[in-house]
């Protein structure tokens, strides 16, 4: 039986949840609002919330000055490409570690995670040199490789925790019924793990989309994704807030929309196994 | 196998397009008005050089610095022209990382470059970068508030006058603060400002034996003066104010005086963005009567990394972008006030340019800065608001945090200087300057 909830309590919780939600969303909202202001209004104090002259000037300036679609396409290729390749490698890896653990599985997992503890800048020069010698600097292929590698530990870890939640008994029952390893993975494991795989996929696309260290440092004119597009609108000397906001809005809009449509999958995946 | 052949195909395709098409040069630059204008005018260059194509990489200053430093240090070859400042040129030139520009044609008229700027870009007689625009710093003040305070700004004020005027102009109830100065931590932010200021107080970063000087009285005087003045007449939360924050404050009428880059003059006098556009006066950066003023010197310049495959094309571009003809091109398109300032003597002799209200003061400010002899007492380094050694960036970042903390009131001036001295001594010993 569900616990009885008084209307007052329900109202309080609702207000609180909306409050927290708005608080988290506020910076994005402010960025979007600022993108419709003039540079003078963007720095006006006190700032106006909606009562200003709305203008699309910043968007037209940004479109005129930068090749948005090239950056956008680069972002899509890099984030989707690196995530898919990452999943291809990580699903078998996570399966074996979750269902056929060996003596050192825990250590292997820990070791994978430890690669995330190193500050990226520590390996910038070696990677830059390798990229220079292999001709991968400023190429999408190079970025897909790097982002796949840096996100792989997270993909493996996420999938591993999801797979762990799936009762081994079900897989064993399938085996008893004569299912091959292939059939077991495709027809039994995967359907049960879909929410987990989906949320891993979405989260990694978001991570790769937002990655701003490697994507800035390994690109120049050709493979630069939206992170470089944003970085070209910031300046320590000069007024740029409105144009920067317009560029940021254009850079986050696709991923925001994707997140909106897939929020059910995301929430389901992220809370999968949270209640035991 | 498939991937390999695809890669091979892609590479050969790349090579072939390179053969068929024009030569492409990639230019890395910063995001500021003058550079964006140059991008807009690229058609003029490509029309004159149809065999050269130009690609731009525009980045925020600090991102760009990190990016081009990595590339040049590893000989990555991603850029053919780099926008770098007076801090990088002496260091990179000495390393042999840059192509010498001594062979520019006579028509370029290299002697027309302002001597102070040219000096900052020359290492052992070799010009390693061509200045695109130069700047110094000066006092921008509100003529109406100065009048209200019953004072008159001299052309070359002293720090004592500035302090007196700042305190007189302050009206905290109406959110008017007498003076706005940089407080945000960073080697290009508060350290640039306070270092230039300290030059006028007779302080220096190092003595001739590279021993840090933060334990000397002159530094204590500088920092105490700065902190006291900001406490009495500065805006609240000044420890997070950099150029842009102060620009916003000044443009909305909240600062009586603002000491910062000369390039700001065109912003604050632009009626589209500035509420106080018609009430701004200019004066030289203040001094303390010791023979050095507190203005800095900076030039965003175009340099060519050694080892680029497109050296000749890159040189053509650098020549075009920093030529006299380019200045005329900008003037004919956007007016003289939008011409990149501070690089050529002939610009300041141009009667049309003389009409620009801040032209004369910018020239005087630039000319009064001397990067070779920045301080009252002799120093072993080059640079007015920085020390042109590779260790400076890291060192100044830490020291900037100390100065900013002192401004925020979390530590005292003495504590800030003590840590600065400690950090500098440690780093300079480690780097082998102090034996």
C-alpha cells in the first residue's frame, strides 16, 4: 500500500522540486535570454529579465562570422562515432567482467578507472606528438580515437553495473534451454540491458559533445567541433557576452533537444538498480 | 584493412587536392574587434593573391596561447601564421621557433613601425613578428565627475593626484566609485596592472642577479597604495574585476576613473554601447615622480612559425595585414577610428587620424613605455608589465592569486608579498636563475 501523502506535503515537495529544477536550469535560461540582447543590454545593471528589445542580431553575426554547420557536423561525427565504437568494445568487456569474473576483474576495473584520474594535460604533449607523426592532428578520425579511449572506462563501468543487476539465473536458464552464447547475449541479455545501454549511449554522447580539452587542443581549422566555435567568441578585452551567449545557445541546443526527447530513457537508465 | 585503405585514400586525396588547388594558409588569431575586422577584409588579400587561400582559427586569448604554444613547441605545423604578443616574441625568437622578418621588402617601410613596439618584437637585431595593433594603458576619466569634484586632470597626473581625485569622486550611495582598477587574478589581468604600477613606484620583479624583490619597500608601497585606494574608492567585489568587468562598470557610469588598455578608449567613446560616451577624458598613466610611468606596452603581432611549408605565402599575408595600405583599407571601409592603432608612425602623422579623440594620448602612452628599460633600477629582463622568461606565466599566476586575495581582504599586503617572495625564490632557484 502506498504511503498516504497529505496535500500540504505534496505541495511543499512540488514547490521545492520546481525550485531546485529552476535553480539548475537558470544559467542555461540566462544564456538563452542574453543571446537575444544587445551587447549594451547584456552588461546592464540591474539586468532586465524579459523587458528588453529582443534582437536576433547576435545570431546573424555569429552565422556570418563562423561556419556553424561545419562545427556542428564535426561535433555529431565525433560524439556519435566515439560512443558507438566505445560501446562495441565495452559491451563484450562488461559482459565478461559481470558474468565470468576472474580473480583480477576488480583490479582491472579499478585500473581502468585510474586512467581517468590523470589530468589530461599531463599527456597532451605525447599524444600531440603521436598525432603529428601519424597525421591525425586536426582530423575527425583522430578525435574519435581519443574520445573513444578517454570515455571507454566510463562506458565499461556503467555497463558493468547494469549487467551486474541482471540475475545470472535467467542467463543460466537460457543456457539450460540450449541457447548459444550468441543467442544468450542477443535475445536474453540485451533486451534486459537496453535501458542501461541506452543511458550509457546518451550520457556518452553528451560527455563527448561537451569535451573541451582534447577537441580544442588537437584541432585547428578542419575538425574543430562546437567547443572551438564557442571559444572563438570569448575575449578578455572587449564586449562579447551577447554574441558568446548566442554561440553557446547554438552549441547546446542540439544536445539539449536530444536530452529532452530521451529523458525517459536517461532517467530510467540512471536510476536502474538504484533501489535495492 | 578497409580502414587502412580508406585512410590511404583520404591521405592521397588530400595530397592531390593540395596539388590542384591553391596554397592554403591557416591563421590562428584572437577574438577582438581589430582581428575580426581583418577576417572580414580577407577578400582584399585573396583578390591580390589568387593562388593563396586563407583559413582562420579564432580562439579566446588564453586558449589560443595554450594552443599555439603546444603546436610550436612540438613543431606540429598546424598554423602558418600565429597571432602572438610581446611576451611570446622574445622567448620564441630566442628559441629559433620563428621566421625572421628582416627581409620584408622596402615598400613595407619597416622604419615606420613605432620604435617602442618594434623594439619589443626584435631579438638580437632580428624582427620576429610584425605588429598588427599596439596598445599601452592610460587614465580614462569622467569629465563631468571631475568637474563636480572641483578638480582638473593634468595631462600627466601623479598617483597622489589620482588618489585624491578618486576619493573626491566617490559617492557610494549612488554607486559611483572614484577608481576602477583590475583585481581579477591572472598574469594578464591584475599582475599586468600591478607590475606596470610598481614600475612607477620604483619596484622591480628581480634585481640584476635574478633575486626576487617582493621583500623590498617599493613593492610594499605599491601594494599598500593600491589596496588602500581600492578600499576607499573602488567598486565592491573588485577582486573579480578584469578588463571586461571594469569596462561594463565604466560604460554604465559607475567609475570616475579607469586605468586600463588604450584600446578601451574606442569602446567607452562609442555612443552605441556607452552611456558616458560624451563625457570621457584621457590622461597619461600616473607616475610617482621617479621617472617611470605606470603604463604598459603590448602588441598583438603576426609571426610565422619556423618550419612551415607555406612560408612565402604566410609572409605575403603578414606583409599585407600590417602594411600602410591595410590601414587605409580599413579607414575607407569603416572610418579612421576603427583602424588598428599603435603600430605605425605615419598613422599618427595622418591629419585624418589626428581628429580621433584618443589618438594623441595613445601615441604618447606607447612612446613613453620602454620594454628594454622598464624600471627605475636596472633589471636583467625585457618587458613592462611582464618578465619575458618562460617561467613568468606560472609564477605570475600564483602571485596574481595572492594579490587578488589581498584585495578581497582574506590576507594582508604583507602576507601576499611574503608568499610572492617565497614562491618566486623557489621557482627561480629551481629554474636555475639563482645559483
